[in-house]
């Protein structure tokens, strides 16, 4: 079996594949969501900055228009000419107007020569203002001047140096009834009113944290806040058009910066811009938080996806893994196995069913084969036994005489060889008797061949009964028998031979009644060179017995 590799496992490959897809999808989706929400949030911030800028711009322009209208109306009143014009009345009017608006620092009228004739609270009366821009420009029409530090007033009003007085001038020409220029009426409005405007604008904004506002003049000079009044912004820092952008400021930080140009029918000449900005990190704080939350959601989503995919992979691979275990158990020879249940997938169900059926079929075939094999083995064993028995019988028959069931000549010869070997090795003596029925031909001739056979059988039986078990009786020829007497010397052999002869002689045979036999006896000698010398001597002795009267034993 190949070495186990995690990645080659169905379970882990499915998990990695689908987990990877869900990871890529979640990250992509989160990134896309983060991108569009970031853009939307940034746009929302930009819109908010624009709205704050516009709100301030509207308030400031309305306020300035109001001041300009007020000075214009004052210039058109017949206050400074005609029969009713007198100092107390003019002073009273100017005092009332100044008191009506808290940010009026100065309100007065300079004659055509630039000498202040009337002023609220009498401030600067008699001073020459002919060189002041408001006087010069105010002679030709309604004039609104840029914000500037107070020059004359600062001296007169004893202003704190740490909180310098900054003013915006409004001036308008005064004509008599014949339209001749009488002088210029003007007011210096305290620039601090812009603080109020900006604070109320920021207060209206729900997101004033981190937002700051600057008012910048046409030449990039900072008009507001007061603390940066003498500073200038770098050229081209601010975008030309009214828009919001991420801009790097001179302090090295990036700010989302919204610019709104002050627009007013009376104010086009000023070119002021309201700059509302918020540090990038604060503007992006919510975006960063949103991205963090989205990241968490995506991490949880990916983990859930991975868990789900892993569980799904297990449910797909588990039946297969159990199927592998079962097939291994079958391979190991276990017969009682439990096949796994399907997880509901048709393919897995079919596979389990197919393997189950195939296994049962194979096991059934194997069982039949084993039974057949066993039967064959039994038959072979039986046949082998029969064969062995037949062989033994054949072997026995090959050594037996079929008529008398005595050992045959071949068996006798083997026994003689064996005895001769024992003689030579251990010196064990033995004797040979050659027994031959007398006149057997006559028996055949007289009683028939069958009767002759009966005589042969009866003599054989008698011979077999006459010797010990260790001795061997064989039919050596037609009516001739050979007896090997193991461990028997010539004396004992002679006794036994005589006993046999007498026994044949006295036995009453079934048909023939009387039968005699002649016996030749010889005992082996150490000097014998071959096993058959003793046989030959016995045969010679038999011949002697035959020729000397028969029914006798000769040695
Ligand atoms: N019935 C029968 N006769 C046999 C068998 N074998 C040999 N004979 C017969 O035995 C006879 C032997 O005769 P002979 O050799 O002349 O011997 P004999 O007649 O016994 O004479 P002596 O040995 O001299 O006494 C022959 O006639 C054989 O045919 C046998 O198996 N059965």
C-alpha cells in the first residue's frame, strides 16, 4: 500500500479545495464591501464637511450682507445733511445703531476731507482717516474691506496685546440732496463675530470632534482662527474648485479638506474661502472600525465555512473509509463484517451495495471452493488409502503363492538373502528344509488336477502350522515346499523335519487320504560363500531322500 499522504486523502482534499474557495470568496467579498463602504463613508464625511462649509459660508455672507446693507441704508438716510442734522441727534443715532449689534467696534462719519465728524461714543472724532482704504474706497460705493488689525482704534480703545482687535470694514458714500458727496459713513465690525458663526455651525454638526475651520483670504492668508492670523497657506494647497479632498497639510498630516468659496452679490471682491477639515485618521476611524468588524465577520464566516466543508467532507469520506476497513477485515479472513451505512449519496450507496454483494458472492464462491477442495482432499486421501491397501495387497500377492497362500519362490529367495546377511554380520545360523510330496503325479493322474491342488493346499496348511512364527514356509515349485528355520541349528532342524514328515504321513487328507513327503535338510555354514549353497545342499539331500525310498528326511 502506498504511503499515507494527507493531501491525497479525500477528506482533506475536499476541505482544502472548498475551504480555499470560501476563503477567497469571503476575503474578496469583504474587500469589495469594505471598499464600497469606505468610499461611501468618505463621501459622507466629504458631504458633511461641504455642508458645514456651506452653512458657515451662508451665515457669514448673510451677516456681511446685512452689515453692508445696514451701512448702505445709513448712508442713504438724511442724517448727516439738511436742517435736522445736528451733532447730538447724529451721535444719538450712531450710538443706538452701534448698541444694536454687539460686534460693532466703531461707527462713524468722515467728511469729504477724511476727518471723522461723528462717531458712536465720540471715538476717533476729529481723526484724519483720509488714507484708510475704507475711506478711499467708500467714496465711490459700498465697500467691504478685508479683515485687518485695528490701527487707530487699538490706540484709542486700549486693546489687550494678547487679544488684538481685528476688524472688517463696511463703508458707503453719503450724498446730499443734490447728489454731492458729503463724506463716508463706515463701521468697523469686530472679527470675533465669526467665532460665534463657526461655533454655532459646528454645534449644529453632529460630528464636530476633530473638525476645524479656517477662513482663508484670496491671497491664502489665514483670516480665521485668530491664533494663525499672520500666517499664509502654501500656494496651491487648496483645491481651486469647491470640493473635498484628502490633502497633506504643512504640519505633515493628511486631512480630509472641504473648501467652500464665499459667494455673495456684495462680496465677490473678497474671494474668501471657508476651509473645513478633519484629520484623516479621525475621518477614517469609523471606516477602520467598519473594516475591522467586516474582517471579524469574514474570519467567522470562513471558519464556519471551513467547519461546514470539513463536516461535509467527513460525511462523504467516512463511509468510504469504513468500507476500506471492512474490505481489509475481509482480506484478513474475518467472515462476520459489518458494512457501513450510506450517507445518503446515491453513488456511495451503490458502491457499498456493489462491494457488499461482490464480497458475499466471492465468500460464497470461496466457501464452495473450500468445500470442493475438502471433498477432493478426502477423496484423494481415500483413494490413496485404497491405493496403499491395493499396493500392500499387490506387494503381499507378489510374495504369495495364489494357491496355498504361502510365500512364493521370490519371497523365499529374499528371505534367504536376508538370513545370509544376518549370518555374515551376527553369526546367526539357520536351516533349510526342502519338502517334496511323493508321487504327486500319480495323485493328479488318479484323482484329477483339482484334487492335486487340494492336496497341495492341505500340505501347505500343515507345514505352516508345524513351524514358529519367525520361520518361513514357501511353495518353491510345483509340489515342492521350502522351509527356512531361523536361528535353528542342524539338530533342531532334523527333529522338526522328522516331525513334519511324520505329521504328513499320519494325516488323513480329504480325498487322497494318505500322502507322504520326502525332506532334504541343510544347515547354513560360515564357510558358505553364497546364500544358495545351503539351498543347493538341501536340494541334494532331497534328491537323496527321493532316491533312497522316499517318505524320509536326508541331510
Ligand atoms: N495338481 C497339481 N499338480 C501339479 C502342480 N504342480 C506340479 N504338478 C504335478 O506334479 C507332478 C510331479 O511329478 P514328478 O516330478 O514326476 O514327481 P512325482 O510324481 O511326485 O514323483 P516323485 O517326486 O519322484 O515321487 C507333475 O505331474 C506335475 O504336473 C500343481 O500345482 N497342481
